[in-house]
């Protein structure tokens, strides 16, 4: 019988990383949540049972939705349902009270027809993941002071916050890598000058600087432009981190043989920087970028929370939380604080993902 | 060194940033006159106009900036705060004290607790206690500062019915420093320290745990155990000593970050520290105050980094030849 | 039989009426709104004997203070017992309050701010006071430092007498020299930014001249006949008296090496104690933390039994970063009162007040506060492009304003702010709680979106040409075909304004108008109003219920009022015909002599105002007060704001606390004497 030779497999760098990453359970969990959040953000209108700007005076300050499985007589229903709610005024407490009308059950349905939207400005639809028939409302996270559905606002707010986080990080990475690469590769005067510039920017504490710059944004600008301005400010303040890290790596690479070889082969400087050196840093760049995302989300939330970042009517998580500073509001309507929990989960997820990637890419570091 | 010209640029940028929003401090005054003093629009406006020329706010921008710099350099005079009607230095120093106290306390406590819990976690790896600590660490690192402040405020006010806000109850503000006053102060003080320190504690805990775990794998630990040293001596006398070094190195550098973290939390908790003052100065274009704050914070950062570098160089000789 | 049963029924009816009136009277003996005559509020009389607080008595016995008779004026201001719903008070106790605006300094004559939130009412004394007008059946300003006044026959001179023998808190005499100093050297002086200007005192083209006759009498010489509205300039807002003997050493007119640049900062906030005529004297201030005031040993008011006021010994103000802290402090027991102005806090405070261990009561005044939508009526002030120019044309057309009014569901706004009876729709020029409001004079353009759409289509030709739900400008306009976009701004500091503005967006979208909402910080908001750079503005106001004192809220009393139709710097303002009518009426109003005339004119103004939809009312609300239970002499219907805020409306010096409920005073031994004043920085300059 011929000896079965074991096949020697060569795994690429990427496959090695992936293997290591798979073993990290927290990392996988983080990845899963991040992908879920990204999907929800992309297809926000589909996942939102209500238009996040639609007001409804009769449903103001509704608390978390009560979902029933047992009806009035104690019968169990497999499908969950809700009752229609009528707003009344409590003479004693001066609160709005919502009295359920138990005469009719409204079952929660999947893939319902609801408010109309245009996805990415192209596809028109009115399909939503879940909802209830007309006559009752399904506000899973309750409503705010104008009766707007909090879940929908969190989803659309997430769109803005996550977009700023991801896009901002990516642009930061590009700028930081380029500048760091150039600085490290050319060394000498170029390096000195760039380093001074970086140090100057880093002289400022990030949050106060962002606060100061954001306070200068004229509110006459449209919300979209303000969004871009806020992202611009955050990128301007944060690219220095990436630049320094990349510079360090590039400094150590530039004397290595493959660079000499590329030069001898006639490669231009820019080509060498991008094609050779930076590609070696790829995993590092990816990790730092991923870990920067939650920081940007946090920065944006803090700014908007203080009223300096995203401006209404655009929503972001920070904007939603700015209503929750008022002690009286959160005392009476604590569900207003829900966006904070969502931020927490998002940041946790990105942190897990980033940590997992880092451990996978560089297990000895 | 490059410090001086950079400080000049910093101050210039700060001043520009502060004066960008439209209007000036007098519009804030006018606003207040109509809403608080019940003055008619006309009178409020006229009064604001007069005060504007009185304070030289109608002068060209460069002139105002140069005046400011001249005064700082020649007389240590950081300008005048319209909001508090006092020299800026008075406003800042008063509040800076409490800010540093909070940041420093938070820093020290976060190091202490972080190290202790980190050691426990590493030595009882994967135990129930370790898992709980790890979960808390992750949450502590990821929770937004201001959100945490809100949640704490909510619990204290509505679930525990405590009075939140300020550093003293009203009876103790002017009381001499007796035992009762200290107790009252601590009852208020622990909240901002807790909020500001949570992230630092989590960070320190994770680093300590990671470092110690690494150390415990190393050769010399095995050797020490083989030599017959007790586990406790092995851990504390040797491993922990080595594990804690990186933490110490970065002590100086994290102070500025704590000051920043204190800013947002103290706005939420409404403490008499730099955070709310800076924020209000930004909103009301109290430019000398806001500009000076930015300048001060940048200086703190620079000093912090410098200290960190020095500390680093002392501890790790490898770094000196960088 | 018949006559007997007839008599019986008459007797029964009489008994019924009698008992009913009895209950009515018995019910409301703690209510004072509009009940009293002037001499049931205050009188200036000589009493037989006087009494003082125990701590002061002790100081007299130690020789530290002169005896009471020497400290009081010969004829003090006597607060009448009709204003004391719980009777005369006893001495002692503390009032704990909160303020959220930093103290600039103590020189109120130069415009320094002392924190508002009630502090000003305590410290500033003026010739007249509006604070207690709400108690009068005939609301006129109440004598304060000025005891009485009389017009000469030609109506151009006002002879005013002041209280005799009163002293400042440092024992120095108060005389008409202080009045002259305040008027001539501060108000009329252009180099000093004071609380009023020469313009305010100009009638008939002439600046009013003050002539000092003697220590207690002055004469005001006016350029017009019977300028009655001048009396409103003697209030604490416009005429807080500064002590000449303190400030003359900083004033260039009296001191050679003084200068005007340093005058406003003469007495910085930390430099206490200071000299005042108020009931309490500031003795300690720690910036950002607390202000402490103790009783003024020279206070010149007493009660009918001769007890020197105030009853309470100490006042402590905690300093906070925001006004909401005042409400939080009340609820947690750290503070003694708050104003309830924000409807979103009503329910929470209500629930706190219902708790078993709650120690405060809430009460609500009449409808005096309101939110309204202002449209920029200026033809070209602040206009920077065609869109804005066309919009102004629309706003200046009554039909468009009518359409806007029909598009807004005011009832929904009101119940959105608060679902109960403390808010309601507002259509008028004045809120329901104002004596000048009457429903007959108010034209209502109620919620009717269909009508709004019809007007927009048929009167103006707006159509939705691209079927996106938003109307497009018709042919013939400079922006034909463009979307109808209108900007709406409001102040972010007022949560209720923001909520109302946000609710307006979908309402106006319903009729095809795209509203772009801008929630601006306070200073930004003011800047935009001043520069005329806005389309629509949602504003809150508490003072329009007393329009006689705030004419700028009602119509064009000057070139820069109202805020929604100002005169630009380039072109003269073109008032709409009805605006001119209102402007003329306002000038007449300045010279009216009787209350009936005033009422008639203001009624007429309301009629013209609402018929022409000068502004669109949104909703009005009743402001509330929440005060700790232990205080006595608080009228049951005390308004949070009516002519002035509650501290002067009570007024605070007649408030007292029963002995068992009193909090400990901490600063009784710091009542300032001569050495305290001479130890300050300001006294040694």
C-alpha cells in the first residue's frame, strides 16, 4: 500500500489571519453585530416601521411597546399581538396615559406594507420588515415628545453616526497613510516639516478643538453640508494618529531589501510607497481603521449631544441623546435614554472586532 | 525648541476658532436683557451697542488678537471675561483647581483599582470573577462618557432620591473645613470621579491583566517557582513589578485625556469646573475666556507629553537613543 | 297659605344667597388678585412703637447699632395687613433659592448683572414698583421710595416726594441726591451704559429735566403734556437707585482721577458687603457656588404692628450652570421655590408634589405666557436673494398670513406641549389672562387646512408642478417654478419653542410648504433677529399681557420694533396700513391719562392686530410657581409673572416661617457694620 503523503498546504497571509480570527469568539460576535448594524443602516427605511420624521400628537411619550402573547381570557397565541392605544389625561398625575382597547387584537406581521420611501433615491417601495395593521401602532422603543417612533429614529440616526464613523475612518486612513508614508519614506526635511505639522495639530486636545471648530459652523448651512463639515473637522483632527503609526512602520521598512530592489527596477517613489510599503502595512492599517470607527462615533455623539455637531432635523445618536440631559425628562420618560445603550453596543461590537483583527493579524504584538 | 512658535500658532488658531461664530458676546448680553430682565427689545439693543464699543468689540480682528497676546506675554493677563466680568485668569484658576482634583483623583483611583483587579483577573484567569471583571472592563471602555453621566444622574436622583449636582450642599459652601464638610464634599465628589475614572479603570485593568498574563508565561517565572519561592512572592515581587512598568510609563500621558473626559461629564453633572465654563464661553462667544481655555488645555497636553517622555526615558534606557 | 309660602320661599332664597356669598367670601380670603385699593397695600405713616429682630436688638444693646428709631425713617413705609394672608409674621428663618447667571459686579447703575432669578428684585429699589400692581383693583405703579406725586396744572411738571429719613444699609442717609445722581450722572450720561437712556426720557422732542427742590422733593419737567407712560420708567427695571456716596468716588464728574472705562467694574462681584436699600445685604459670594445675604438693619419698611421688615433673617442663593437646576433643587429639598415656565416639567413636578414626603405646593397663575409665530414683514431689511424678497411680499399680504394661520392646528400644539388644561390655543394679541384681552375683539382664523390650500392656490396661484408634495412658485414671481421653502428659526434654550417649531413642520408640509427649521443658540438667534435675517420666528413671551409697559411687543413704537418689522439701514421702513394705525394708537397711548382711555386704545389695537394677523398665535399657558410649604403670607393666586416676577409680587419681605419650621441661620453674626464696609476694597479707593 502506498504511503499516504500528507499534503503540505500553503496558506496565504490572509487565510492565516482569517483562521486565527475565527477562533476568537468575541471577535466573531463583534463582526456579526457590525455586519448586522451596517445592513440595517444601509436599508434603514426597510427596517424602520415608521417614518422617523412623522409626528403623531396622539401618541406622544409612549413607553416601550407592550407585546402580548396571552389575551384577556388567558388564551395563548403563538403570534405576538398588540392592542390599539387611546390617549387620556390623568387628572392626578397630569400624565398622558395610554389605555389599551382589548376588543381587537393586532398581530405583528412580517413584510408589511407601510410608509413609502425611496431607497438610495432609486427604488421606490413601501415594504417593511415588520409592522401592524392600521388601527394600532407598534412602537417597540416608545415615542418622543412629538410622537415620533424612537426605534425608527435610532435606525436613521445610526445611519448618520455609523456612516460618519466608517467613512470618516476610511478617509482618515487614506490621508494618514499617505502622509505617514511620504514622511517616513523621504525622511529628512520632508519628514521634519510634516512631523512639526503633526505635532502642532496634536498640541490641541481633540474634544475641545472639535468643540471650538463646530461652534463656528454657520447654522444657515443645510443639514447635509453641516454633516460633511462635522466629518471634515473630525478627520482633520484625527488623521495624525494614523500618520504617526504608519510613519514608524515605513521608517523601518525603507531600508529593507525589497525597497532597494524596487528602486533598482526603476519604480517611482510614489509607486514604491503605495504598492510596496503600504501594502505591507495593510493589516495594520485595517486594524487601526477599525478601532478608529468607534472613536469617531463617540466623538460625533459627544459633539451632537452638546448641540455642536449634527443639527436637527437630521438625526444622529448624539442628537437623540441631547434630549436626555434634562433630568426631568429622563425621570418621567426613561426610554429616551435608549440610544445610549445602542451606542454602547455598537462601540463594543467595533471594539471586539478591532481587537480580534489585531490579535489575528499580529498575535505576537 | 519649537515650542514657542507653536504656542503662538496655537493661540492664533484658538482665537480664530473662537471668533468664527457670528455676533459677539454682546448679543448674549442683549438676549439676557430681554429674557431675564424684562427689558424691551429697544433698550436691550441700545445697551448692547453701547457696551460693544465700550469693550472694544467693534475693533478689527487682528487688533484684538494682538492686544490679547501682548497682554499675555507682557503682563500674564489673559484678557477679560465678559460673562463673569472678571479677568480670565480669575475664572480659570478657580475652576482649574477642581478640574485637576477630579482628574487626578480619578486617575489615581483608576490606576489603583485597575491594577488590583487586573492582578486578580490574571491570577484567576477564566474564573467567574475574571469573566465578570472582563465584561465590566469592556463596557467601561465602550460607554460614552456623557451617557454614563446621564445614567448615573438618573439612578441617583430618581432611584435613590439623592441630590445630584454641585460639589457641596448649600449649608456647607461657606462652612469651615470640619469633618461634616468633608463628608458632604465626598458625598458629592465621588460621582464625577466615578464617571471620569470608569474608562481609565477599565483600560488599566485590561492592560494589567494582559501584561501580567504575559509575564507569567515567561521563563524567569518558571525558574523562580523551580527555585521554591512561594507563589505570592513569585507573583508580586517579580511578575507584577515587570508587568506594571508599561502602565507607569504612560501615566503622565493619560492625564490630559482625563481632563478632557472630565469636560463632558462635568457639563452634564453641572459642576463648577472648566468643562461647563469652556462650553458656555464657546456658546456665548466669550472669546478671551474660550481662547485661553483652549490655550491652557493645549499647554497641559504638551507638558503632559513632555513629562511622559521624561518618565519614559528614565525607566526604559532603550528609548533614550531614539 | 299662599302668602306664607311665598314669604318662606323668599326667606329661603335670601338664606341661600347669603350662605353662598358667605362661602364665596370664605373660600378666597387668601386670593388677592385685583382686590385691594392702594392704601390697603401700603401707606406711609408714623406708628407709635416699633420692634426689631432679636439679633438686631442684641446688637443695639451691645452698642454696635444705633437704636431702631434712629435707623428707621420718620415716616416709614407701612405694609398693610390686607396684603398679609397669614397675618403678621415672626422673625427668623432662611430663604434658599437658585440662580444660573454669573454675577458681573454690583454696579447696577452701570448695567452690571447680579444674576437675575430674584436677586435683582431684592437689591434694587426704585421710586415706584410694579411688583404688587396685580393686587390692585386699579392697577397703577405702587409708591416705593417715592411716597406720592402730583401733576401741575399744565401737565408738564411732575412733583414727586420721597421718603424722609431713610438710610442706606451702611447708615448713610438716602436723599434726592441719590435720585439726581442716578438720573443725571448715570441714565442721561452717554458715557455710561445704564438701564435707561435719554431717548427713553424724551417727550415732545425734549429730554426730561430733573430739578431737585430739597432733600425729599424733586420736580420732573417734561416736553409734552401728561406723558403718563413716563411713570413706567420709575420701576426697578429702568430706575434702580445707585448710592451716590459710594459711586461718586468712581465717577469722573466728581472725582478727578476717575475714568469712565473703569466705572462699570468699580465693585467686582467678590467685593462684599455692598450698600443697598433692599431688605437684605450681600455679605458673602463664592463665584460658581453661593451668594449669601443677611437682613439689612436699616431697612425702611415695617408692618402695621411696627415690626421692622423683613421677617426672614437670611437669604441664600445657590449658583448653578442652568436654570433647570432650580427646579431640581426644589424637588430634592435643597431649594425653596421655582418658577414653572416649561410645560414639559409640569407633570414631573406635579408627581413630586403628590408624594407623601413632598414639602412644596404648586400653584398656577392666569394665562399670561404665550408662544407665537412671527413673520418677517420688512420689505427689504435682511433680504439677500430673490427668494427672500418674494417671501416678504407674501408675508405682507394678509391673505397669505391667513392661509398660514389656517394651516396650523393650535389645539394640537397646545395639547402636545401639555395635555391638560394649563395650556390652550392662542389667537389673540394678548393672552387670556390679560385685562386687555377680550374675545370679541379677537378675530380667529382657525385650523382649516383645506381652506389654506384653497387660498394658496386661488389667491396666489401656487401649484405642485412636480408632484412631490411641495408647492411651486407660480409664474410671474422671480423664483417661478422653485419649491416653496420657508425658513423657521427659534431659540434652542426654550425647549417648548423648539417642540412647537418641530411640530409646525409636518403641519405646514400638509398644505405644501417646506419648512426648514433652524434651532439656534440664544446669541445666534438674537443676532439673526437683529439683522432681519429670517423668514419665520417662533418666540415665547411673558410680558405681552401687560402691553402698556411693553409696547414694543405689540407694534412699531420705534424704528427697531417690533422685531419682525424693523427698519433697515438703507431704505425707510414701509409700514402696512394697519401697522400705521397701530403705531398712531401707540403714540396716543403714551399720553393717555386714565385707565379707561388706555383700555379703549388697547382693545382697539387688539382688534386691528388680530384681524390683520400681525403675528400668528400658537398657544398660551399658565405659568406656575412651586414654593416650599413652610412659608406664610403667600397669596393663593400669586402670579409667577404679572407686571413683575414673583419676588416683588409677594413681596418677599413679608414672607415668614413658623418657628418650628425655621432652618438655622448660619450668618447671623455677620450683619454688616461699619468695619465690614470699610474693610472692602471699594470703600478704600
